[in-house]
């Protein structure tokens, strides 16, 4: 028996939707697996253009009206952070399964509302943490799950841009996004490394966030391809954190949009008492027979992570499978982010419940 074609709606038709979501829903539509019923945006002209480009049947300027008229199986939320919670809760209450862009919400309280709404509606909720779907990271997860690392006790993750403040959207405005690189790119790195660690439960965090460059009139940011009004910038441009988990596991985090470093830097390590993994260079590092060992992954097949993410969520809805990015895990990541921001304000460690 042929699988039911899923009715899909996309709310928010900005850059992330057009570049990384809609092309893959369009591909699934061409395969007969989904029907792109509608798109919604507060900018009607943009929504009309996007609908024409990707083959959506209907255009809406109000997400509440869209949900009342839809009967959607899946709603893909690609709005700014401020709207993640209200749009997701409304979609779940309307009977849709929801894929929502990262971060899950502005705060853990909002995230909890979303998790509770999904449970009450008996619908799937997944945050679009696409780094879990990158083939290199899947290989590292395979290594960890095999037990090769032994007892995991510490991890580190770092994503630093020399100059890379987003010059599009509303990333730099606190009322729209809550924060800067910690909640923007930090959420990716924290989610990835905690997933690789086996998703231990966080118990406390400390950290500090800084605004050193983002609101300066003389900041050079053109290398990132776009600019933004300096007077609007009211979030951090650098963040560092230390997280403690159950079983004496610890994590250090460092992220920036702007830092005086030689070049952009991305690194990730997870250490165990038998071996450790690294993302840069990609491999497994340990010891055997009184010698040090290295296993380097010099080539791994490439496949677009966003494409895999979209197809995974469609599979989970059609085949009633568990999602890779579980809502409870995303809630914990948001609690870590909340705790680092709170710690920065109070200058002390903050407990995570």
C-alpha cells in the first residue's frame, strides 16, 4: 500500500527556509511523498515569490489563519527565535507534527511549553539540529556508541569566527533572538558534543558573555557578505562556558561572532579513558600495547545534512519512527544556554534542574 502523501506547511520564508528547507521539501514533493500545501510570512511579497519558486499551493500572511485552514501533517517553523514557541505550540495544537529551526526557543520555560504541547497532542517535535546529520559527526557517534572511548569524562567544543556577525535577519537584536553567538552557533556545538557524549544530564553551568565589537561603528564585518545597523546590536559577540554533568563529566564551550584571532576555528573533542575523538582532525586517538594509536578518517561520503534532516523527519512522521533530535534533549540544551547567560549576569555557577 502506498504511503500517504504528507501535507506540509512552512512558516517563515527567509534565508534558512529558502536555502536549506524548501528545496528539500520540493524534492520530496517531486517524489510524491509530500505536498507543499502552503507557506506563511509576514512579508506577503516574499511569501508569494517563495510559493511560486518552490511550488506551494497557498500563501498566508497569518500563521493562525494558515493553521485553521490547513489540516497539515507537518509544519516547518523557520521564523526568528521569538516566534518559535508560539508558532510551534499552535501548530501542535492544530494536529501537526513540527520541525522547528534551532534554537528550540528563547528560554527553557518556552521550550518546556513546546515539549508539553507535543506530548499532549501525541505529535512529533524535532529541533533542526542539522549537525547531527553531517556524515563526519555520524561517524564519530558510531565510534562513541561502539564503546571504544571507554568512560567519557570531559569534552570541549569551540566555534570562533574572526569576523562573522550575521548581517541578515534579526540575529543581533535581543528582543528577537535573546542572544548572540551562544544561542545562534553555540547551540549547534553544544547540542552536537552533548549528543556525542551520550546525552548526559547537566547539573550546573558557569560562563561569561561579552559584547566587545558588535556595536562599534568601526567594526569591519564585510567579509561575512552583509552588514547590519550598529545601533541595533544589543547581544553578545563572544561567550565561554563550563558545564558539569552527572557522573563527574564536564564540558567547556567557546563561541564567537567576532574575535581577534588569526583565522576562524572549529574544534571538538570528547575524551574517554580508552580513547578520544576529534573533529579537527577527524579521528580516534588512543593507546594499545604500550604505544599511542591514531585512526584518521581521511574521506567520508558527503551528503547534505539539511537534506538528510528533512528526509529523516518525513520518514519519522510517515513510518512512526522516533526522531533523532529528541525534544527532551533539546530542552536540556536550552537549560544549559539559559544557565550560562544567568551565570554571566550573576558571576557565579548556576544549578540546572
